[in-house]
């Protein structure tokens, strides 16, 4: 299968190492794309998994360099956009969304609705809270609800870095996140992928709160009438 990590920063940089270990331990018949148009900055080091030597290097390229012995990994040093999504996300792809960007999520959902077989695992987090969704399409039918089901906010206007200049991107705030939250988001995304591979999907969305674990919960959106 083709796997694509969209966003190699906070969550993505923590997801890639165990993802590669997991994929390699099960099969050699896979391709992994690492996609990000952003560069490593000093402010990233306290919560993202990069060596100081990667400063000012593209994030996807920097992650790829850590695995020179694995040939079926490719760095894609670009932002996902309407111009490249058709070439990037194709049939039988597993898309792992690691960017907190509503326009990108909406773009991915719209494109994947044109595909017959695709899996989308969507991770996101704030300072100490986060979530993970899994959306599966098989033979042109949604097996689990699409990303926007019960989450119309992904259709709201937002910042799309693919449409911005380098200067505009540089002026964006970095966002406040903790390394533990990034790691937790990556963990639940990997668990969601394993549940898909093992055909054991028991819930379609998980919400977690590191400061209040008793407020974390998992839901199966397939139990909501009319989701299909």
C-alpha cells in the first residue's frame, strides 16, 4: 500500500519513526511519502523530533535522511494543495494527516470522496488535548464516517499554507503544543492504523485530555443514525 504522512512537524515527526518500524516489521511491500513544505526552526526543537543539525532544512527531507538504508521512503518537500493532490493521493492510499489546518482536511476529504479505496487517519491536538479519527472507504462506499461528519468546522475558512508566500508563512504564529501531546496524538494515529490492518475498528474517533484523563473518550460515529 501507499502511505502518506501529511505534515512532518509536531505530530508527524513523532509518528514517522514508529510507523516505519511497524511497517517494516510486517512487510516490504509498501511505500511511504513524507510531505511538508515547512522548514525546521529553533522553536521546533522543544516539541518536535529533529536534530539540531536539521535547522533550516525542510522537515520532510530531514526526517527522510534518518533512514538512508530504507529505499521505499520518499520526501515530498511541498505543501499539499489542489494542484498536487491528485498525483499525491491515489487509490489504495493510507493518508495520515498531521497538520492542524482545516483547509487541508477539507481538501483531502473532497479528493478522497472521488476514490474507491482509501483510508484517512486524522490527528490533531492543542496544548494538552487532542483527537484522532479514522475514515475508511472501500469499493466506493464509506465504511466509517467521513471527516466532516459531526465536525462541520473543517469546512470553515482557515489558513492554507499552500496558498501563501514565504513571507506570509514566516509571520504565522508557531502555536503552543507540548511534546507529550504531540507524542500522544502520534500514538493514537498508529493505533488507529493497526486497528484498520487487523480489521478491529471498534471506534471511529478518540478525544484525549492529558490533564484530565477521565475526560478522554472514544466514540463510534457509526452508531449515529444517518451517518452513511
